[in-house]
C-alpha cells in the first residue's frame, strides 16, 4: 500500500483544486484529483479546445478561461502548467494563504512510492532518460518513462511501488518550484537556454540545480565534468561524475566506459553516433550501473537506435541523406550534431528565438556546412551574423516560411550531401512542438527530393 497516496486522499477528499493551464499534464492531474474525490477547476488564458472540453467534461471538471482566469485562486491544491511562471502574483498570494502550489510532476514526486530517477540538462536529457529506461527494462524491472518527455506520471501512481522505477525527464520550467527527492538526479549539461522565459542565466542555472537540492540519504547526483556549470554543481552535493576528457568517476579508458574500475561498454558498440551520445551513455551508466549488468548495458547500446527527431534519417535517395534533428532546440545541440558528420551538410537552421547566444554557432557552421537555409524568428539573426563573419553569400539564404527553407535545401543538395534539419531553436514560431516540425520536414523533403530526382 502507498501510505502517502492514501493519506493524501483522506486529507483532500471533498476539497478543491485549481489547475492553471489546460495542457496535457494538467488534464492528467485533473483526472487523478477527481478520482481522489476533489472538486477541480481548470483555468486557462485561452479558450479551451473542443477536444479538451470533451475530455474534461467526462472527468467532471469546471472550466474558467479567458479574462479573469486567475481570479479567486483559493484552493488548497494549486497546480501550474510548466510554462506558467511560479512567481506570478496570483500564485504568490495562493502560497501566502496556505495553498500547496506545485506542478503535476511535483505532485507525483510527493506521492510516489518508487525510486525516482530525475534527468535534466540543456541537451541530451531525452536520450539519456530513454537509455536509462531501456537498461532497467532490459534487466526485467517495472519502470515508467515520462514527464517532459511526454506521458504525465501522475496517472501511474497506483502502478508503481517499492522496487519499481520512474524515469522522469524534467525541464527547468518544471524544476523552478519542484521540491523533489530523487534517488538519482542526472544533469547532462547546462548551457544558455530558455532565456526568453527565465529572467536570467543565473535563474536558469538555479532552476536546474533544484533537481539535486533535496537528495535523500541514499540519493546521488550524476554530473558532467565536461561542462562548467555542472562541474560547479559537483562542489555542492553528493555526486558521481562522468567525463570523456577528465579523470571522473565514470570515464573513458581505451575507448571503454569505465564504471567503478570496471569496463562496462565499448563505445564502438553504441549505435547512435556522436561524442555527445557517449556522454549520454556515461550519465545513464552512472544512474543505474549499480542496478543493471554489463549485458544489459551493451544490449541497449547495440540495439537502441535513438529517439525520434534526433539525427534520424527520414529519407535517402540519389546519394542524399535527409536527417531530422528537430530536437536540436539549442545552439549547443546543433554544434554537437554538426560535429558528428564528416560529409557535406546542407543545413536548415532557425526557429523560435529563445535568446540563447548564437555566436558559438558561427565557426562550426563555417566548418561543417556547404549551404545554409535560415528560417524562422531567429533565422534572420543567424543569417545576418553569418554574413558579418564573411560566410559566402552565395551559399546562404533566408526564407520566412519553413517549407521554402526545406525546398531551398533540396535545390542545393547533390550526391553524397546531407540535408540536415538542426534548428538550434525552439519550434513555437510555426509549430506546436519539435515533433510536428520534424514530421513536416520529413514530409516536405520526401516530396521535393522525390520530384526532383524523378525529373532527372
């Protein structure tokens, strides 16, 4: 029996909850809280879609949206969608009045009975989370994968008990006010990101550090020494470090990942390419190397082909490979992706501007690209910066529309080239998420390249 969950139900049955934002996580939370016997008010600034209304009508939830959606928040439980800042006046007032203000994933962490492995980072958190999940699953354990990666965990509370695991990818938005005590807290790296939402880089760094602020007695943070910020984190918490360059707890020796003095994985067995993926595997080994065995680690490395939209080949024809890396939403991730190729790259770059510094992109773009198609809100900024740095004007073009940028990339490509979508930016200027952007890239490139090749 999960005593924390049962006590929560006894305490709050018959009480009310205010859920701010009608996103996926809060819809799942609404369903859970109704099952606990609570009255739920779902609040959103925008009109709630018909499909969402149909879902919440079945659950029995009151909707408050439009002007005044933040008025009179007085419930004992208040859950904010991750994209809503925790310091808005209405939430501050709710806290002062005694409300528990958190997120769906924060509530899950308060009530779950299983071991939580929380994973964050500016880059690599989705791959690392998935690899950890696959290693535990390969070992025969009951494990859940979710959080920022997709599925809200709150609906799995009854399915996870002692001896089970929840691997939770967590964003800085979720971590801003999330008091969690994970068994393992993994931080892959921290580089400038989401500076359109965070008030400063310092706030972003502080939010990420919340993942290990309240480690339990048996808890450990898994931190990279190859990143300046996470190296600093290592000075303030119980940790296990990893590095491809330095003497760390998990390190490279003769192309082997070494964990606790034992060779556990030949990097040549890792199917997904790039040094960044070696680091992702090192982080995963640090998280669960004392739970799984060498055979589990190697089996996952050999058979795991990567997450969708992460350097994924979506079409090949005429000696041209079309690669979707739409998940590259930061300049540092695009840099890492480009560094993994040794063939000419036709790059599609740009999207929603998170105000991350793009200066580090310039030398890498000059080194690895033969043609660049800029697009999106910050594509013009990248375009102008490249021209200022003497990038050949004949080999760069700006298109406001995404489909036009893909078409331009197809026109510029020839045999042995790579057409790569690696935006170095978020997708919200044109798409719901990076997945929709990647799917659109795949559809357009297949159509345009197919027609071009048929016309030869």
